[in-house]
C-alpha cells in the first residue's frame, strides 16, 4: 500500500475525536489561508461599496446611510490583520487545535453574514445615501463617536498597564501621545460646539466628528493583538528574577558581591549539593547587581543538561546551541547565516559583552567548556565580562579556573528559622515553639540535613498540623528516611491523590524545562487526571490551574518568567518523582539519537517520554513494543522520519500520542487506527506528513 493510501485508510478508521485533532493540526495553515481568502474577498466588496458611496455623496445635501456606514465599519474590523492574530495565541499544540476550529467557524460566519449582507450595497440602483439631517442628528453622532473613543481609550490603557508589568519595559511615546489626544477629545462638550447660527453649528460638529473618526482610526494600531505598546528601557541593566525569600547565606552573597566589585577575581563558581540553595543565592546576587552602577549589563542563562549532545557515543557540550541562548539573552539581532556559524556568533557575543562591564551568570553547569569558543571575553581593563557559574561538580569549577565558593547546608539555628517561617506562626505560643511539638519538629528538621529545598517543602506540608499526634506520626515516617530525596517524598505523600498524579506527570518534561501551564493542564485533562463527569471544559481548566497553584504553594513547582504562564520543576524533585514512578520511561532532553532498547519497553509501562531528542528513525527491525498499559507516549521535537507499520500494535490503551515537530515524518503507520482509546493525537509541525493526508 502506498503512503497516501495507507494514511487515508487510517484517517477513515481513526475515532472521530482523533480525526478532529488530526484535521485541525495538519490543515491548520489551510484554515488560516481560507480565512484570509474570505478577508480578501470582503476587502474587495468593501472597496466596491466605498466607491459607490463616494459617487452618490457627490450629490449636494446627501450623507451616507447609517446602516451603510455601520456595514463598512464592521467590514473593516473583520478584514484587519489582528483578527487572525487574535485567534492564534502562544502556547502548546492544543492552542493550534482551538485556533483552527475558531478560524473555520469564523470563515463560515463571514461568508453567510457580513459578506452576503454587503451584496445588496453593490446592486445597481441601491441608494446608499439620505438627505442631510438636522443639528440634533450631528450632535447624536458626535456623542456616539465620543463614547466609542472612550471605550477604545480604556482598552488601550488596560493593555498598556498589562504590558508595563513586564520588568524592564516603558510605554511607547506614540501610545502615550495618542492617549493624551483621545483624552482631550473625550473632554469636549457637545453644547460648546452648537452655536446660534445653524450653519456654523453643523460645520463645527462635522469637523469634530471627522477628528474623532481620525483618532479612532489611529487607535486601531494600539488595539491590535500582538502590537507592543512598550519598548525596552535601555537604562535597565537586566530584568529582576523571581526569587523566594530565604534566610541565611548573607555572608556568601556579600563575598560574591565583593569579588565582583573588585578587580582581582573575574571567574567565580558557586558549588554545592543539589537543593542547597545555589540558584536562590545567585538570583539574589543578580537582582542586587542590577542596582550596582559599576555594571551596565547583567545576563542570566540557565544551562542545566540542555546543551549535552552525543558525538561518537561521547557526551559533549553543544557550543552552537549555547551561543544562541546567550545571543537571545543579549537581544542580538542575527542574520540568517549567523545562526549556524560558531565563529561569527563568538565574535558577535564577545563584541556585545565588551561594551562596558557586564556580568554573565550561568546556572547549573554540568560540563566544562572553552570560554573563547563561546565568545565570552575575559575582563580586560575597563571592558569585558565577569563570569559566575553554579555547579554541583567541583571538578567543573576547577577546570574552568574559577574562584570557588562552597555552599554548605544551613546550620541548625538557621534551618529552624527557615522551617518556622514556612510552616507558619500557628506553631508558636508566645513567640516560642509549642513545648509538646518541639521535640518532634527538631528530629524532623534534623532529617532534612540543613538543605533549604527539603526544609521548605516539608515545612509547607506540615502547615496547619497543630496537634502533637500529627507531628509524632510524621516523625514515624521520617525515621525511615535515609536521604534528602526521602524527605521530599514526604511532601509528595501529603498531597491528595489527584495532585500526586498531576505532580508526577510534570517529570515527563526534560530537566529544568519551562512548562506552559495551559499545555500541562490539557495533558492532565486528556489523560483523565482531572475528572470530566459533569464538568465543562472551562471548569476542568480552572481545576487544573488550582492544582498548579497547590503544587507551587507546596514548593513542588516553581514559577518562572513572571509566573503567569510558565512553571518548572527542580531537578531534585524531578529525580524524586521518577524514583516514585518505576512505570515511567523518561529520557526526555537527553540528546538520544536512537530509540531505547527493546528490553526497556516493559509491559508494565504507563507513560513514556522521549521528547526533545535527536532520534531520526524507529528501526523496522525492532519488534513492536508490548506495552498494553501505556496511556501516554510523548515523542515530540525529534527528527523521526518513519515509524514501522506495527509499532503501536500493542499499545491499545494509549490515550495521548504526541509526534509534534518531527518535521521529516512522512507517514503514519496503519497501527494508529487500532488505538481505540486514543483521545489526543498531536502532529503540529509535521510538515512532510501534511501532503499525505486526505479528508
């Protein structure tokens, strides 16, 4: 069977829900193009109506009919570029599915509504004008235009307020000037425009109506979706980072700042075990450096293991990918040819970092690399870059010739202060820990080993536990613990079962990955972790956000980039989640070039995540994995070109299959049609597949 025939049969056989997902993703561009074609036709019709109206207005004593003006205004709104932008938002694959559906319905609505309605205004003999009305009419029109401008000004002000909440942003001069102009016009009183002489009054009113129309037209630029009303404030050295207040470590912060302000130390490594607070310390240092006049730029780059690649079966550091991340942080404008040229990128980065004094902070470094290859210049006189990195590995710090400062666990008194701060004042009586609770609390705290991450998660799990028996029960659990990971498990076990499952699902993403909240919640819903009985989709979505908030509140997830859209999972918590989940096979973001070996695809697997790797194919010689319990398979962002026909044959409980952004994937295997439980098939970005599917 040829590729077209095979995939056509699959689409015929696949369950209706999945067919809908496939159509809305694969044909997403078609829906966009169909809508834009409808917009083009409407533009032509609007132009024809405007031409006819212009001709009829040449007759003296005539003005346009109100219904004609209203139609022209509506047609102009529907043909604006912002309509498509409004329907396509940032986010994961699910956003594109929703936008395709909306575009489809909007196209039908335009065809059957305003486009058809405009047909009569282009008919021969149709009058588009009426006799010039009275002063009262013009006064009413003026007040209506004023009211519309008032609403438009309110929308622009609200949008500007939201955008200015982004750190390091200030309002565009054009937006501020428009708001001032609109405010003045809204303040004009209609009574002041009506004079004794009727002719003069009509002229005044019509003149001001035209000015209102012009301001309304200018205001459309500031209400378009995606239009920025703010610009970078170049007086800002960097953007303050979200950081939870944490006691202690002031001596380490002071030492780092002293070295940075001086001239002797140019490379610093902050070293210590996972969860001990290295990143928190450096976030505070970063925010403090923004206030220091000596430095004109402070750059933060999360490294983690995101830059590991496998070359000839050896793990290496991906210099090019790292350069692109730094270039993005520096807001460098790159030409297309620059993106794959390590030497050119190194020169551009070095040039930018030499413009005054800057500090580059690299968080969570696991491998050494050559600074010169990346383009990081050594401080030279008054120009250059000071480097700070955080790492768990002393050998990395030494290899990069850094001055090392070690972060040790908190001493007992500071650990206790942090615990009390997070557990809440209910534990205190007259400013002291309740006598009947203190012995249990101290023993639990001792098990946390002075590690802030463990202290905070355990403390937040014990909030509201006011009786000694609660603490005695907790201590009986802690007595079995032998590691920090065990302490973190306690916080997990205090969650409700639904929150536990949702938390574990986060471990399917790569280490330190920034997770879109909306995408995560959609996965939870489709997996059945948020129960559907009697609930609308909106209600389930809000429930999902409530679960995210609980996980953040318990220090099991953290907010990133302002916290409105994204969360991330500490690598220690992810390690703990995977340890709890032996039925998960997770090798996401590990630079794999091949699929896991056959013996790793066990029959008891529930979830498999291989996203963000370099897998190019699934060998035809590989036997179909026998995973009858598998419900989620995430293989997005790879380079898979072919999937064996029978690959999904034994995955009959699969609910979610994500193959998005495998741009070379040319066909779906026939075994997809056997996945009767499948509710979500994600194929966003599978450009080669698009031409092979018929509907």
